[in-house]
C-alpha cells in the first residue's frame, strides 16, 4: 500500500471516530433546558389535523339550551352568551292583571321591559289621597236647645226657650279642592217651650221655629275629613200655641249658621258623620208690633250626610 492510500484511510477513520463521539453530545444538547434569560420560541398554533396516532381526539360541544332559557341564543342572530329573549321582568315588576310585587318565575334579575333602560322597574301604584270635588250636597238632622228673646221700648221682655229638632239641606259646588260654595235652608226650634214674660214663666204646648235661607262656604281638612262651614242667612221666627194659632212672628232679620263636623267615607263620594251647629239671629222685627225686636240662638248636635 502506497503512502497516499494509507494517509487517506487514516483520515477516513479519524472522521468516523469524530462523528461517533459527537452523536451523544447532540442528544444531550436537545434534552438540556434553554439558557437563562432567553425565552422559549413560540410555536404558532395550527388547525391542521394531526396525523399523530397519539393525538387527543377533539372535545365534544355541549348541547345548546332550549329556547326560552337563560343562555339560549336564537340561531343566526349573533346574540352574546347569557342572552335571554324578551318576556322576562325584574323582581317587583307586575305584568298587567297581576298585583304589585308579582313576578312570574324564571325572570332573570336586572331585565328591563322593552323600551326601558337595563335595571328599570316600573313604579308601584300608590293610591292618591282622597279629595273633595264636584257637586256639594249636605243633609243633616238632629236636635238641641233654642232660645228666642224679644223686648219693646217700654222694658217689656218675652223669652221662649226649649229643646227641639234641627234640620237643613245645602247644595253647591267646589271652587277648589276640598272647598265649596253653597246655598242652604235650615230650621231649628223647640217643642212645648217655656215662655217667660216680665219674670213670669209658663209652660206651653205649642212650638217655636227659626227658619233661614242663606249662602255660605265649607272647607274640608284632609285627610282627617273634618269640615268647617259658615253661612249668612235671612232668618225669621214664629211661635204657635197648641191649636196652631200664631202667637208671635217676625219679619226677616240677619242670621248666621256655623258648623264643625267630622265625617267618615262610606263610598267614593259620600261621607257620614256628626257635627255641632250654632244658629244666631238678630234684628227680627215683630210683624204685629214693630216696637218689639227679636233675637235668637240655638245649639244642636247633628247627624250629617254629605256628597262631595
């Protein structure tokens, strides 16, 4: 073997030895962790199917919720997850025909009726405070004490007093909430009154009456439903004996009727209650003897009924 052939064989053997000794080093380099301070290279995801027999099978998708349940999204509408179709209401929302505070089951919290902002809840109905308005009609019936006095220019006096009935009717209309103007007719008097003349008293079996026509105003204080009323009236007086013969009578004088009462609602417009009445009159000239002037006063307890 010549020298060049031996040299070539020696080089080939050395190269083979070097390649065999470098294989374990390359394997160890692949298993070693990357140097500190250098981030591992990112591997872009791929959607291509893997041919690897050991690859995990794709995960099955859960079935979609049925229509009408939270999380349902109508197909092809692009609704976000968790969307619930209309027909739900927030807690406290009452559909038409249901009592305030009712909410059908299954309504998600925070749902707003169509056309309202999220979280909106319609206000609950609060009954309005009752007020008096419209036509005013007042009736009362009761009784009390009536006193009528007359005197002439010579110092002679006559007093007729006793207990008896009282009744009245008033008709008018509201001019503002709880305020009404009215016209009225009232009568108060005494049955079998006592008659005193110049210090001498006698019991009679007749009647004496005070009647008046007037106009007044009434105001109701709400919500307690207490009222005050006052009327100015033209008032006359008449007394009769047991046979119905007129013993005393007067022309029209100036009078006043005032009441304070309390009523309770029994319907949308009607109230029933009780009242105190005062009637006063003066300057009633005697029809037969103009020198005699009569005055009167009455206090009565009444049962009242009012539509207002």
